[in-house]
């Protein structure tokens, strides 16, 4: 652990757990985001993603890099909200449009995960003088590209029904 802490990568076992579930979520979220929807594979990888994201966000709530509750805790709660917004329609299936709510909630969850990845990368590898500029630019581009892909796939999803 000292080796990782020396390079400002991981400072505790909680941080290690947080990083590992983040990697699982990034891999599974990317697969689900890019692969065909509604298959058994989609559902299985999707549930792994959901468990990883819940673990990631709950662990984030216990990490206090700045000594107190901060903006990143708010983003963890927002991320949990997108998981709930995406999973509720899929689990309840109350109307014929459940798939649209599921798609948007889960897709934006993945985009938010990538934005968080850029923030974490910025904290670890950039001088704090450049941190906010790097993170803002990377987050903006991630959300822009993610939004374009989500809207394109949403049109395809609506067209399939």
C-alpha cells in the first residue's frame, strides 16, 4: 500500500476497494453501453454493473480526502440517483415505455462514471493548478460525446418498438 500511496494513487484499503469496483463498473458499464440491449448477457453484465456502482458510490461516501463532506460526495449521491432512475423502470415495468427510462438512467450513469474517471485521473496525475481546467474540459467532452451517443441510440430504441 505504501508504494501506491507514495505516488498519490491509493491511500487506504477503502480507496483500493473503491478503485477496484470502479474498474469493474467501467468495464461492465462500457460493455452494456455498447452491446445489444435486452439479451441475457446484457442483463447479467448489467447487474454486475449495478452492484459495482452501488459499491463504488457507497464507498465514496466514506472517503474524506478534504477532511469533510464535499462536492464529490454530492456526485456520488447523484450517481446513486441515476442508478435508481435507471433500474426502477426495468424492475417495475409499469408501462410500455419502461425501456426509455431505463435506457436514459443507466446510460447517463455510465457517462457520469467516465466523468468521475477523469476527475480521479486529474487528482492523481495533474498539478492542482491545472486540475480544474483538465477535469472541466474532460467532463464537458465526455458529457457532450455521451449525450450524442445516448440520443442516437435512444432514437434507434424508440424506432425498434
